[in-house]
C-alpha cells in the first residue's frame, strides 16, 4: 500500500475505529480496513482500501480486487475493523465476534429432506453450545459481540421455524376455514332462530307465570285454612275420644294435604316432553356503583393482571396515571 506523505491517510479509519465516523461522501473512499456482508444476512468478509503510487484507489474484498472501489465504499465504511482482525479474517480464521460454529448443524450435502428435522438438528447444536456459553460471565467486548451475533442467529432459527410452521399449517387452516364457512350458516342460523322463538315466548310465559303465581297464592291460603280446620278437628277428636269425630278429623287432614299439593307452584311452560320450554331463572349482575364494585374486586388476580396490562400500555404511550409511575430499564434486545 502506498502512503501519502502530505497527510495521515489512516486518520479517517482510525477515528472510525474509535467510534467517530467522519463525513461520508459517495465515490470518495478512505484508507483503512473494513468488512462487509457477503449478501443479505451473509457472513462478514474483509475489505481493504488504499491508493496506489498513481493515487488511484484500490480495494480488495475477501482477497479479491474490486473493480470499482468507490462502489464498495458506502457499504463498508460504517464497519471498520482492526488490521489484526482483517488479517485473521483474510487468513480464513473468521472474526472474534463470530458465534461459535455449530458442528451439529446439517450441511447441505447431508441435510435431512424434512425441514423440521433439519432445523431441529441445527437448533440442537446451537442449544448445546449456548448452554456452555451461558455458564461463563461476559467480561469482554468480543464476548458481548459474539453473544449478540449468536442471539441473532438463534432468532433466525426461530423465524425460520415460524415461517415453516406457517407454511405447514396453512393447508390445515385453509381447510378448517373452508369447513367452517360451509357449516357456519347451518349452525348459527337455526341456533339464532331457536333463540328468537324462545324470546318470542317470554311475554306469554311471564303472563302465564303471573297467573300461576296468583293461583298458587290463593291455593296456599285455602290450604292454610284447611290445615287449621284439620288441626282443630284433630284436637277436638282427641278430647272427645269419639270415633266419628276422629274419622272426620282424618278426612279433613287428607283434604288439607291435597290442598297443600295443589298449592305448589307450577312453572309456566310450553311444548311437550322432549321439546319443552319453560321459564328459567338466569342470575346476572347489574352494576349500580362501579367504584365500589371495583374496590370489592381489586384483589382478584385477573383484575390485577388487567390493570397491569392497561398501566403498561399507558406507560409505553407516555401517559402518566394516578397510582403508577413510569419507569424504564435497559435490557439486551
């Protein structure tokens, strides 16, 4: 590489290594060592840029000279690497921040034909390596970088599994929707009409129940009267020890019992056995004081979960609410 004497040609690259990316101009490369992705989400490959004796820019990409150095510049300029890292990658030793190689990952030539089996094998290897890595505390930048790359690689496996799962499941979902569409009207239509007919009977059955309640009230009054007569007759018969009086008392007791049975409530109904519709009691809550009810329910776990969900939603939107504080924490993501 030719060094220009009039200025420090490495200054832009040195500053970039220190985290100070200088001005970037299309078609104006800067001396230095960089890296660039070999295709979308591909591996990093080393790039070197310098000027020859005539002042023309020269660049290599993964050891091969680039025909137009200015074309690769804007792709690699934000990814400077040390000369040592460049030399190591050029020699085929990879990068310090590369995640460990998964020896169990299936190779193209012996990869199972079933995508599920192939991905299962790949993840099994990653899982074993990650389990060992997680036992060691991260203490260096290279280890942190390696963990970040590894995390992305595992996320890629998860995404691939999600995509393959969707593809595999889609025919079943489509068939399920087709079957649902076919039967929906025939399921819901009769059910809705059945409910409409029941609601159509409500007014009539309620009126019949009112009439029955009135009948039952009067019948109970009559039963009570006959019960009193029977009790009076029984006491009189016991005092007189008259057989005729005892027989009359027993007859009155039977009449009182019959009256009691007749006074039992008969639920208003329609239809016949097997298709009988009657009034039923449905219990539900009518909220009369929302604040008091909320206080009564506040200790239930489902209420707390709902409140936490709503509070987190408000916090993410930056909306402060009474009874909560908006907090934040930093996590690797």
